[in-house]
């Protein structure tokens, strides 16, 4: 599965200040750390990029392209900033716009850029009227609406990365399953096939810090089993990166990898969690299985679910 590194974002106060102050050394070091993890894309998240942040995307793209040939994901609600970044791209056809939704104004702007630069784009299955639909079939309907626009503009399906949108498991447990179902439906409903992606860390947002990596890892494996093509991830989570490689190779390295492989296979074969085999005497495998139960809404989530 392809990975988009999420580690350069102005949600971080330190990074926000570095971007605002045009701190080249800080940004260079942050990019080098991400480059060392060898992601498929590096996301440059600059938010709305208004006022003092105007021109930020050009500055970041210039630094990044001097350091690496790894494609970039341009992440801003400001379409003008995204185009300024794309205009500098050496190979824009390998880049991604992050993102649009089904709102006509935003969708029109992003698809125009995708068509002009032959780049890919992430499409969120939501709009301002419905928000994020609770049901998978409603999200699929929005994906069809988006696809009708891309067909009119001659954009190939392999340039589209639909995001089914995952809500925090601590807020609404049912939505993890809905996201997984949406991934399956998206992979089955288009010919030629479209791509899928998720903002992985959203699934654990609001959960205790010590639980978040495990929740993210288990959900990633489950989503891979449902056909997920890519994910926006914390590329500094070395265990997450290892698991991605391990699942793809199907070669376990750690004793607990067997339960991850069993979960992946169960999802791939549309089997219930009861089909997952794990060692009840192995504490790590028990944690993984319990997390899968929570994500599939088999047990009620609490911050102490691993202790129950």
C-alpha cells in the first residue's frame, strides 16, 4: 500500500511558526526526516494559506524539490496556492492535490487543476449539505457525483483517490465499519477502478495518546484487507511502516504478526472476526484482537478497553 507522509502540517504549532517565519533550516530538517522513511508522497499541509501565509506553497515546494524526487501532496483549502505549487512541479503527473469534496465550486477548481497538470487528487465523500454521511451507500452516491464531473473533464479513474472519511472510534464506533464498507464498495463500483485513501490518524483522534498507535495500526491492516490503496500516515511510526511492508509481503517477522495477517485475511475474505486466530496467552496478540473488536463495534469502546 502506498503511503502519504503527513508530518509537515501547520496543525503543529512549531511547524506553523516555522512556516510563518520562513525558517528554511527547520523545514529542511523536517523534510529530511520524512525522506528517510521513503514514503510514496510527502504532504505539504498549509491550511487556507491566507494573509502572511500567502506564497507558502511555492516556498515549501522549492525546498522539497531541491531535496528529493519523492512526489508531493499539496494540501490546502486555497486552490490558488495549490496551483502556485503545481506550476513549479518537475513531474506534476506524479503529484496529488489534497483535496476536494463534492461541493461544486471546490470540485470544479480542483478537477480543473488535475486536468491541467495531469495530477491525481483526493476526493472526500462529503459535501456541505450532508456533511459526512453516516451510511456507506450515501458516501458512494457522492463518489458517483464526483466521478461524473471527472468523466466530463476527461480525468482517468486512476487519478482519483476517494477518501471514505473515518470518524474517531471514541466518538462513533459504527463509523469504522462504515468506512471499511465504503472502501469495499468504492473498489467494486467503478470500471476502470478508482483508488482509495484515508487519513489514518483520524480513527484514533481523541483517544489517549498511548492507545493511538495501536488503533491506527490495526485499522490500517483492516482497511488494507478491504482494498485500501493508500493512506495518509505518521511516517515516523516505524512499526506502522513495518506492518505495511509485512502485510504486502505476507511474511511475518514478529510473533504477533500472525494475528495481523489473520485480521487482514478475514477482511479480505469478508469473514467475521470469529475467523481470526490469535494466541490468548500472548498479551500483544490479545491487545491487537481487542482493538479489532472495538473497531468492528463488537465491544463497547472505553479508554480502558485493553484492561477489560
